[in-house]
C-alpha cells in the first residue's frame, strides 16, 4: 500500500540504510524492513502493529534470514553491531 511504502521509506531514512540501524554498517543490497515483534493474522487489521516505525528496523537479507531461521552462522562475524536504548526513535534521548 502507499502507507506501507511511506513508512518503509521513513524507516530506511531513519536507519540511514544501515543493517539493524547500526551506523557504519550500510546495507549494500536490497533493504528489507523487519517487524521486530512477531506479526499474527489478527495484527493485519491493526495498523499500529504493522505500520508503527517504533517496531520496524532496516535489515539486510542475510540478517533477515538469520533472524527468521535462527541461524547466525550466515552473518559476518567481523561486524560488531552495537545497539542502544531508543536507537530506532530519533526523537527520544538515550538514557
């Protein structure tokens, strides 16, 4: 939908096209948007669950597959991805 495309573009810009939103880890291929909270069929009628940028993150295909298939062996072990509190919320301050 046009709403999804708008939210997707927002998330990519917010995350600066970086894997898991971690700066200095740009995604060189296609950027996927991952729902950090599992989505159920009931959630499909709840825009806050599926369209809220607070619950979305930019990922590479490799990271997306590692998350969904529980296989971190496909990830580049030379990259250290450090996350911080509220790092997907540009309007919140780090605690």
